[in-house]
C-alpha cells in the first residue's frame, strides 16, 4: 500500500493533518476569476511548519460553470463558517 500522508522533503518528517476544513480556490484569467473550488485537508510539517493543501475530493464543490457570483458567495459563506480558504494563483 502506498504511503497515505505527505512527507516534508526538507525535514524528512510526515506531515500531520491540521484541518479537514480547507477550501482551495483555483483562479484563472489573470487571477480575476474563480475556476474551481475544492474541499481539502490542510497538512502541516511538525518541524518547519510548512503547510499544504492535500486530500482533495473527487469533484470540485463549485466551478466557473456555476457562475462567478455564486462562487464568490460560496467562498464568503465558507469563510464565515470558519473554513480555511486557500487561493491557487496562476
Ligand atoms: Zn518541514
């Protein structure tokens, strides 16, 4: 079975799951539009503190097909619910 947790290359330490409430917002069009929004876990290196998004769902929670207004509203609501919003700039 493959390893199921990411490892920090710098520290040679297994990253720990810090939160299962991450939301990754992929941007496009010079970062002015939302392309896709994913649920994800946030993992952190216990030594250097480096954090990554990991463990994405099979399907995005929202896409540009849903419309920019709905995507923006979704991000706003999720933030207000305490989700960790991470942006993936081009
Ligand atoms: Zn590290």
